C-alpha cells in the first residue's frame, strides 16, 4: 500500500496547524486507486502486482476541536454532514496535529476512527498524525508525520507517505554535441523527414507549443491567485468586524451587569438605611457583589475576540496558561534528542515524559545534540558535519532528559536499533499512566 | 549574538514549505523580507524565491544582483505596507539531509553578517523518512554565525524561531508562491537557449534537445503548476465558504448587539 500527498496540501496543513494554538484536525479528501504493476521474472512470464494507492488531493480543516464528536468520542452525524457537505463522498481519511506527543493513535482517536469508517462507509479510512516537537530553546522544530491505516482493530499499521515533487530538474539531459557520422544517407534522410519538426525559423515546433501550454497555465495561476487574494482580504475584513462586534457585545454586557449591580446595591441601601449612607460600591455587602458576577462576564481568553498578540505571549514567557503556544513556554521541555536521532546508538531509552512532567527537567541546553539525519537516508549526512558543539552536549543531554515514564519515541531513534518494530498490538504498552485514557497530553483540547 | 529571535509569519512559513517541498533532488533557496525590531527580534513578513545560479551541491549562495533585486522588492513591500521593510535573512532547504547548516552554510552566513549583523539564516530539512517506523519528518531551524576567536573557524549559533499565526495569507506571499513555476520555466529556457545556439548539432540532436525541453516543462507543470493551481482553487473555495459563515455570524452578532 502506498500513499501520496501534494506538497501544497501538506504545507497547507502545516500552515493551519501553525495558526492554531491547540490541536488541529480535519479531513483528508482524495481517491484510492488500484495500481497494477507488471513484473517479469525468470520463473514466471508476468506477475501482476496490485497495489492500493491512496492519493490525498486536499484537506478540509475543522475550525475547532470537538466539532463533530463529543468528549466521550461519540460522533455526531449531523455535525459531520454540515462540516463536510457534499465533500463527504471524497473523504478517504482524517488528520490530527498535536504538539509534544506520541506517534500513536490515542484512544479517543481510535474510537472516532472506528465510527468514521462505519458512518462514511470507508473501510480503509486512513489517519494522518502530525506531531510537533521543538528543542528547548525553540531554535529547531520538527514536524513528524505518520499515516496510519487501521485494520481489524489494529491501530498501528502504517503506510509510507510520499510527497511527489519535481525530483530531478537536471538539465544534463541536453546533448551538447552530436554523435559523429559521415554517412551521407543518414544526413539526407534525417534532414528530409526531420524537417517536419522544425518551423521556418529552424526552431522546433514543439518548443513553441509547449511554451504556449505553460504560458496559458501561468496566466490562469495568476488569475486564480488574484481571486484568492481578494477573498483573503474580504475574509480578513469580515473577521475583523465580527471581532469588533463581539467586543462591543461583551462591553455592553459588562456595563449592564455593573449598572444592575449598582442599582441593586442602591436598593439594598434604601431598604436597610445605615448611618454611612453612601453609594460607594466598596461599602456594599460583599454578598451582593458576588451574586452579581453575572454569567455573561467577559469570555475566557481563549475565545475572546482579541486574543493576546503573539508578541505579548512571548514576552510573558513562563506565566502562560497551558493552552497557549507550547514553543514559547520554557517550562515545556520537549526532548531535544527527538529532533532527529544521533548517529550512534544511545545507551538507554530515549525520551522523557510528555510536557506534564517537564518541570522536573529544568536544565536547558544551549545547543541541541543532533547528529546525522535520524534515519541514515543519505550518505551526504556524513559529509555535512554540522558546525557547532553537538558532540560535547550530546552526552550530558542523554542523562538529564530521561524520565521514569519514558514513553517510547521509537520512531525518532531509528538507527539506534531500539525501535520496537511496527507493533500490531493495538494500544502501545508503556503509555504514561499520568495521562488520561485518550493519551492527549494537551489539556487545551477543552477550549 | 545580535539577534534574539526570529518571528516568521505563518503565511511566509507556508511559502517556504511550498518551496522546500517542490524538489527533493536539489537545494532551493530564497530571501526573507521583513524588519528588525528594537528588541532584536527579526520579523519576517514574506519571502522571495530565488534562482540558483550555481546548482552544485551545497553551493547555496546569493549573487549581488539577486540581493539588489530583493532590496528593490523589499522597497516595494515597504511602500505597500507602510512599514520599513528590508532583506533580513535567507532560507534554503536540505532535502534528505540534516537540518543543521554545513560548514559552507555557516561561512556564507558569516559573510552576510559582515554586511548586516542582524542577518539570519533559516534551513528547512525535508523528505526525511524513517523507513522502520514509516515516519516522515520536516524540520526547520534558525541560525547565525559567530567566530569563537579571531582567525578561527566560524561556528553556528542557534536562534529561536517562532511561527507567528496569521489567519489570512498576505498578497506578497501569494505572489511569491506563484513565482516558482515562472522561475523554473525561465531556468529551463535559459539552458535551452544556450544549447540551441550551438551550431554544429545535427537534426536528430536538435529534435532530442527540443524534446528534453518539452519533457522538463511538462514535468514542471505537472509537479508544480498543477498542484499549485489546485491548492489555490481549494483555498478560494474554503475562503468563500468561510465568508458566507462569517457573514451569517456577523448578522447574528449585530442582532444580538441591537437587542441589548
């Protein structure tokens, strides 16, 4: 089984994820095809191998979490339909973006996945998990992605996801010289019949033709780009209006609440006259003040129309609530080693507990112990010894970042050979007990 | 170090990712446009995709002409946004390679820092796959260079990078994204023109070369132009839907405000 996703769709998911300060999820739209590859071997004339190819064309981001399911993981078909509309038939999977997390389907995700396969009638529904991790000083970030294809309650089956691209743009295929040939017949035949290819200027007709195709495509690109740009501005403006309205409503509600409170306090003062009869709210009975903390108090910061600007968040540093961007809080120490594995085997289990226990590791390292590219893919990695002091820092980091609850970040320690192979035993063992049943470290889901 | 952090707007981040994922066989590069704040934070608002004149491995360098063209672009951006914009850094990709800058990268960065000590470098590492766990990885890092002692080799200095959320994609970023197919075609045309000017080629060779050009352009259209166009159309559709929903919400809020 193979899967592919376009670079633009992939970047778009990264973009939406970067914009959200909590987890992010959505649906994958596309196609599943059967591809036949014919191979000829010595033993048989031809063997046709049938491969299922999952093509992800597009993604449909969900505006917020819990939009089509509740806290128990129960799906709401009505909400699902209103989100997907007529794209429902194109759904081939769904995705989730999480920060500082394990590369496994959480319990809730498994439940949701099962219901989705039944509801949508797609038995081979796939689940794309993005997990984001950063070094302690936030200088390096890694986005890891795994495509799961759960099968018969086995939730750890994975498929390789490729991103088709330009590949080799090598222009070395042009020939700079012709093969020498003194045959007159050869030259004559080629000239006579080959003339078809050239126009009166001696330029190959194909060149002009293909350039026309490219040019038309580029013009269309510009045109659609212009339309997208306009729609972005319109969307921005309406969003601003909506935010302003929310602000005004909140302000108005606050004012009316205060007025009501003052009115009631004034009434109380009338009915129970006291020598120091004044209308100062500070002298009023504390009970009445408490009673008038109206339910329409300003919304929680996470849903306020004016969320704190990003630079404000960064300035606040450690005093942030857990729901804000994790990369800004130094208290959340993601495992530095996770950002690619070292080029040599590690002495002990890597990884540390998820953000919950991060406070036990207050040491921040100035540079990241990252040697090699984590999967021995290219021999170039040996040539590209990074400048820096990784060698020294690697040793100290290993010891400091281990935790009792070291969950297996197997996927990150590839060559070290500590990886349990793709296990098919459903929920992986060693899920930190500190986490709830669905294994989501981030409490921010409850926004 | 002169720079305390890099704030990369998410739409510029989107363009960098698009560019980095466009090819796995060679490094791509571009310039970052933005401003440096008094807090020594480099704020990157958009990026410009560049052509690589020297396509040898690990030779990611920017020519003076490109820097000059980028500065002009920065001025145009400054006029458009009314904010002081200039070239504040460069980015390039490391397909199949570790995200850390090589010695050459560090030296190149050091050179730029001589002209502007707040110049920053970003590297995007992509097409990394762990075959055992079928995990793919995309990494990005920010760095500058420092010389430990006078006369010694340059070393990498890590610079924190934060992606700043931006719900709507800016005009400049969209334009940069659409530049990529144009740049690819230009590169192909330039190469073909040089080949075509060789006089001693026979007809078969000319036909061959013409076909290579056609093949390469087709490749670009199907791998880059096509998917880009599809993404733009999808984005347009998403935006249109959002606009409808936002308009409904706006009306609802207006009614609510009027009722209070």
